């Protein structure tokens, strides 16, 4: 086999295009091994490459390799494939926490002690996460290597609040699992973007530390365009590995709708819970809810039906990184995913021995069907109360409260009779 055919077969098309363009620079790539990382490390170094991460979770090494040396690495007998270390972006469609689990909280389910890893732009120590007790129990920074929690973009803080804010500064913005612990893993920079290798390294770190911090759930509210089957995609492969290691992985579907086949990776992975965004029309009934126009649609490049479920993702108010008691509203599938991550934490609190597949099945099987295709709305809108087996009741609205609606489905309370003395006076007058 000649060298050109070797490189074409074993190198991602994006990397090939950069080489064909005459790039003299080093290229950021992820090199898969037929065995473990030891089998390809020396080959990469001999080719002038600089190793960034060893990623045993996907049997690969992330590295910077000179463009002219890519063919040399691709020809090595232990190299399976050379993938592009693609850019990944937060799934926010820059635009009242619309969903809450009030009934399950009243029943005693708050996610207490369950760890949710937020892979994102970081986590700011907002009052709703650190008071009265600091629930940011760990922080790992793959961007700037800082040791204390921070968020220089704000996206990760907003996401963390939806999943686990406790409403310390404003109770109406309480998250789904208000006593869950947050493990902040910064894999996106101050602009909300990052590299595939940083994210895979973050997933590897979570797997390695899941027992230490009782991490049961990973939330990833970001994505990158998917151009191949999940089997060939490093983000999807890492997400699948996390599920195999006992973690429920919740991922945003992406904001590239309404066209079909726009689900971003790692949402294309079959075992993760891929979440689209629904617009609830700001009403207390679900009959007029619809999948947001921006929410990505399936199927995936491999033909898998996605998303799995949808959750509110339009005009969601949650924590801001601008102050310890500040809030801000955003839209996007980024906002929908942590609602499901919070629900998963509640399920683990109730039944600690659940498997990730059982958690996914409970969330999907209790969702409220939506009158749109499965590749737009999945199994339907999440129903936190039903997933937890908590009896639903109608809660009347109060004029001085804008608390989030308690659950899904959200049925409008029946109007009651209110006595008005003026009607009696008018009746007597007519007599």
C-alpha cells in the first residue's frame, strides 16, 4: 500500500485538508492505538510530536504533530486512526427556571450527597451553590490549571444552577436537585469553546475520581458537529466509556435545528441521554408546548434516533457569574440538559443501585409525549414527578409568586368559584 493511500485511510478528512493546504504548522490531533497508549507514545515523539494528554478511556493520545510528520505516524502498525482535535462549543442560543421538582422535594428527594460533574466553562461560587454549605466539592481546571472554582464565561455556572441551585438568594430559581454536590470540571475557555482532547481528558478525570466524590451524573452542555458514526468520534467514544463505567451521561442535543441530522457530538452516542429544548409558551399546560426551532434534530450520522427527551430550554433563569446573588436568563439545549441531569441525581438518591441504562429508561418511559416527530422531541417532555413515582397534584398559582411550575405534565388548575359581594348587591337591585 503506497503512502498516500495509507494516510487517506487512517487520517480524518479535516486533517488531510490542512495537510493538502500546505500547512507547515503542527496540527492538533487525537491518535488512536490498536492497543494501549504505550504502543504509540514513542512513535509520536519520534515524529516530532508533543504529547498533550494520554487518554486511556478511548485508547488514544492527544498530541501536537508537525503536518509533514502525520503520514509517518499514520503508517505505524499500532496506529488505528488519527482524528482531528476538533473545537467544541457551548450549546446556548443567546436569548424563570421553567421546570422544578417541587413535589419530589416535598417528598424528601433533593439529590443530597449525589455528585453531578459539570463539564463546562467552570463554576462560580454563587450563594446558591456554597451557602449555607459549600456544595462545590471539587474543581478541576484543564484550561488554566487554577485550583479554586471560577467561571470566566458564566455558562457553566448557569448550567450548575439549573441542575442543583438551592435558591439561597431567590427560592423561585431553585434547581432540580438542590442538595446535590457539584464537581466543576473546566474544559471550555472564557469564550465557551474548547478542544476535544480537553473534554476527553475531563471525562477521564471524572471516571478516575467518581468514587472519591460519589459522582453519578455527568452533564455536558456543549457539542461539536458530528460527521461520522459514534464509533469513530472521540467525544462520543469517551461518553460511551463513561456510561460503561457506571455514570449517567446527559448531553445537550445542539442548537442547529430545525434541519434533520443536526445532533452534535457527544449527543450522538447511543447510551447517553441526549436532550433537546422545548418552548413551554410560559403556560401551565403542556398541550401548547413545542420543540424550539433551534433545537437540533435527529437522526445521527449512524442512523440512531435522537434526541431521547426534551426539557424546557427557552428563557431559563439561573445563576450568573457576575455576583454571589445574581441571576440571568438564557436559552438553548444547554439549559435543557441540566434539568435531566438533576432528575437523574434524584433517581440515584432514591435508588442508589440503579444502572445508567435504568435511569435513562425511567426518564424516557415517564416523559409526556409531544405532538412532533421522535427525531425532534424524542420520547417527550421530562416528567420529574412521575419518574420518581411521586403523586401529582394541582397547585394553584398565587398572585405574589412566580415560582417555577412543579412538574411535568403541567396541567392548568381548574378554576374555582369565588364569591363576589358586588354580584349580590346587583342582583338585589334588579329585584
